[in-house]
C-alpha cells in the first residue's frame, strides 16, 4: 500500500507537470517579476555544440514551468514560515511594506563612483561652474526595526565628500545637498524602491533653493493609478496590498516637450500608456532613458544638467518649472565619452543625484 | 544536466522511465545507454567523444587483459597510462605548466583546457574494471554495450559514487525491478533532492553572503566555516542519495557512499564514512599495493602520506586540494601513532576534536586562493584585529538559524534512530507509512518550488 502511494504520487507529479508543460501555452511576460520570460531557443548545431542551446533550454523550462508564480509563492512562504528566514533573496516584508536589504559596503564601487564624478568634472566642466551632489537613501534607512543591517550613511557621506574634495584642486568644489533628513518611510512606495512623486515636492524645493535658484511651482492636479505593483512586490512573491501611483501635472507640464535622444523624438513628460505595462513607474519621463532634454518655454532662466538614476524621473517634473532647460543624463545607458558630442555643459549648473544602490554598484556607470 | 533541475525532473526522467518500463527486458540496457549518453551530451556536448572513447578503449583492454594473460601486465600498464594520461591532460596539465613556469621562471603558454564533467569518476571506474580483470576478481563484460552501460550509467556518471564493476556486473545482465525497490528509490531520490535543494543550496547562499560582509567578524568566519562544511556534506551526499535512488528505480543496488561522517569519532573514522567509494578505491588500488600496513610503521606512514596527497589532488588541480590531502594524511598518521587510545577513552572530546578538524579541512577545501584561505583561517582564530560580532553577523545568524539547526540535526543519525524505535511498535506502522508518503510529497513540492525560483544551484562535486 505504502509503496503504491509513493509511486503513485511521484509518477502523477512528474508526468502531470510533464504533460501540463506541453498543454499550457507559453507566457510572454512574468507580470509579478516584471521581466520577459525565456522562449523556446532556436535550434542550431553550433549552439548545441557550444552548450548554449541546452543552457537556454534549461532557462526556458524554468521560466515556462506551469504555475510558476504559485511555486514562487510556496518558496517564499517556506522561507519565512518554515525556515524562519528574515528575508527571501534579500527581500522582506515589515509593516505591510516590502524592503530590499541594503547591499554590503563596497569600497571599490564607491571609489569608482567618486572617480566617475571627478572624471566628468575634469573632462567637461569649467572652474566657475556650480557642481552639486546629493544622495538618495534606500528606504530601509527609515525602517525603525533594528534587526536588519542598514547602510552606513554617515560613513558614505564622509567617504564621498573626502574623495571628491581631496582631489578638487583649484577648481570649483562639489557642494553636498542633504536629503537624508528630509525623507521618511512614508515618502516611498510600499511595493517599490522608488519615492512617491506626490510626497517629494519639499525635496524638489530644497534642491532648487540649495542650488541658489528660486523655486517655482504652480498648482498641481493629481492623477492616480491603482493597483500599482512595484518591483519589490514581484521579488517578494508574496501577496501584499498594492500601491497607488500618483503623478502630478498642470498646464505648464502638459505643454512641455522632452527630446529623447535614443528615440530621436519628442515626448510628453508623462507616458500614461506605460501604466498598464510591465513597469508602471515608466510613466515618468518614459522610464529608463540615456539622454533627455527638457525645455520649459514658460521660464527664461536657469539651465541644469542632472546626472541621475531612475529616482530623478519622478523628481524632474517637479523641478522643471523652476528652470528653462534641464538635461538628464543616465550613465547606465550612455558612455561618458559620448557626452562630448551630445551635451553642451558650458554655464550650466550640474547636479549629481544618485541613489545608494547605484553608488554602491557604480561600475554600471559607463 | 543536473538531477536537481526542472529539465531533469519533468522532462528527462519521465521520458527515460517511460521508455525503460515500456520496452522488453532485452532492450532495457540499450535505453539506459542511450539515455546516459544523452544525459552527458546535454551537459558536455563536445566531450561526449571522450566518454565514448573511454568506453571502447577500456572494454577492448579488459578483453585483451583477460584473453592474453601472458601480456596482461604490459596491457594493464598501457591501459592505466592512457586513462590517467587523459585525466592528467584534461585536469592537471594547465596546473602543471603554471607551476613549471613559476618554479623555473619560464613563460610557457598555459593551455586553457576545459575539463570534461565527471572525468575523475569515470576514469576511476574504468581503471578499477581493468585492474579487477587483471587481478582475476571479475570477468570482462559480455559485450561493449553492457560495459558502456556500466561506465556511462547516468545516475553515477558525473559525480559518483564510484561504482565498481564487480558490484553491478550481475545486475547489468540480470536485474529485477520491483515495486518496493522502485518506491525505495523514489524515497531515496526525494531525500537527496531535498538535501541538495533545501539545505545545500540555502547554506551556499549563507556562505556567499558571509563572504561579502562589509566588516568580517570572528563569529561570521566560524558560521561560514560550519556552513561550508554542511553545504559540502549535503551537496555531495544529496547527490549520492539521488544516484542511489535512481539506481534503485532502474533495478540497481549501488553501495552507500556516506555514513553520517560529521558524527565521526576520529579522522580515521571520518574517512570510513565520507565518500566511501573514493577512499576504498584508494585503499584497494594504491594503499594496499604499496604495502599497506604490512611493512612496518614507517612504511605505513609513508603509504598513508602518498595516498592522501593523491586523494587531495584527485579533488582538483589546485594547491589547496593538495594541502587538504596532506592535512588529512598528517592527521591520520598522528592518530595512528599517538592519539588512538586517547580518542577511544574520551568520546565527547573525540567528537569535538573531529568536528573542529573537519570544519578546518573544508575551509582549506573551499578556498583555491591561498591568500584568501590564509585570511580566513587567521580570521577564525581572531588574528587580525577583528571584532567578535556585528549587527550584520547577528542578522545572518538569526536568519539562517533554523536552516543551520535542521542541517546539524540532519547530519546526525537521529532521525534514523527515531524511525527504528518507532518500528519496534507495530501499531504505529500505519501512521509511519502515511507520514512517509506525506513527507516525500512535501519534500518534492518544496524542492520544486525552490528550483523554479532558483538563484543558486551549482553542484560542487561536478568540478571533480
């Protein structure tokens, strides 16, 4: 009896999923993981002999496994409930919020970050230009629980400041604008790493004023989208209440056009069609973009260049009313060497605005 | 292909089982041979010819040694020379050139040779076959297909255990697949899969995370060292369990490869319990032919030293493996000459002594970079101005505490002893059976969920 049951459950299990794999249609996208799933690899003799074909086949079988999301949920439950782990692949839930553990301090990457800033200054900036930098903490910094190891922000500030200004020489120095004390956990999405645009007007004001510029902001209208499942939601593989994504607009912002160098076309500041795509956060300035030029015809003065990561996408619409022109450069997608031909740096204020995860993994900056 | 993969579990295995059990007896070995070659080809397409060559060559030499007794010795020497020559070329040639360069200050080009998966295992199996024929312990295989089925048999092909021909020759010709053996095989396979996926892989994550700590601490070094030891044990013994289980599903009985080595009372005892098929290979084909313990204590010590240098080197072309082997060689000699009585009279102390020395041994095993190894060992013993602990260390200790405790318990025969106690009460047998069925299902389900969302799944012993 026992033997029959053991054989029965095993055979049903492996043959059941074997048959289901052929019966169920392949999925294009994993909505929860926000990524495209592997398709059946194209057969070629060369790929077979290199072993690449079988590697892709393994990935394909994994990605297209029936009830994949349910199995991911089961794994997350087992990690937290059975093994009592405090995180599942660096993701954990605390107070109905999803967090990602801070990455470990990486001296080499931080040095690479400051070297990159110094390289840009040396190559493209003149001695009388205003250069500012600011660091966006990841949201775990504001978590009250002391269980989870957090990034050492005072040490990071001190290290970056020392490395930047020890080599500045006679030229203009880098001015630090503190954001750490102005943010709180409430300013971030619960299911995503990013800050919420409707909560960071004070950040925009502070940055503009610290850069010695008058802050201009007309009345904004709130547009909301729900449910918004951020990137951490999918990684957690656990059910958690969705966020509401809000973007702020007004007549001035609606008129402004953004020149996207990659796409070689003009776009609007907001892309509402992205709200129903894989990454709803791409509603802000079309998501990941190498180089954007934003011109505000209603403002005659002020030109700013921001070296940035994705956090600036939702912040920049709040800055643009104060400036005539803002250039956004994302060095994750464009090499520093190419900027010579594409960007005019002369006379413009420069802001380096980066989040801690990018600083601590700055080799992705080209 | 690895056993702990979706491809193996839900595509390869169902197809092979279906073909195997639908065909008549006389075709079963053909199914196994084709399935085994396909299994190898999937993971190592280019080197399938090396395996095929090894099958043909050793079969031929087995026959020649048996038929031409007057030339048996030179034939065996040629066979061993070719087998170990291939192993040397693929596994050690680059390492050899590197060392020649640094020793003689030369600039010889170091060849970048990719090692065929499992070459150490199938070379040792093939040589045990020809040596056993030479020593008239076994008769040669009936035909090439039978021998190739033995050498390439997918359950033990790429990561052992090293199955001797003499232990399976009868089953290769005539075996009985029974329902109870099949069920036993499923149970053993499932436990091995769970050991690998739920314990070894998770411990591997802990090892990696602790290796990246911004501020290493003494406690972190010790947790990492324990995690390395447990990871290696569950990785390799899990693979052996899966191999033995798969063997049973196809009617084979492979010998045990592990017997709870982490509860050993001495290093001598440890090596009777860890990777038994390898240590018995070295004992039978190196240690005893060298004279074993028959030629006095000094000669015995020299023999032990030689065997353990070779055992270390077998694990990889790197100095840390050589040191690892020497480390055990020295410990075994010390135990034989000095510690035997003390260890026998102080069992608790003996367990503690053995466990700590095993942990240190696997740290040596883990780091092929000698400078990292030295930093790690210094860190473990508090050399280098380290704090004892930190918030990060405590976090990972708390996060992995349950996995570590489960792993430590699972590394002991506690569960086995509990089951044999329950077996003494017949009225519990039904409940035990139901629990066993449920346990296998839960372990299978959980293992698959971890595989679907896998981020870390290497087989550590594949590189050997």
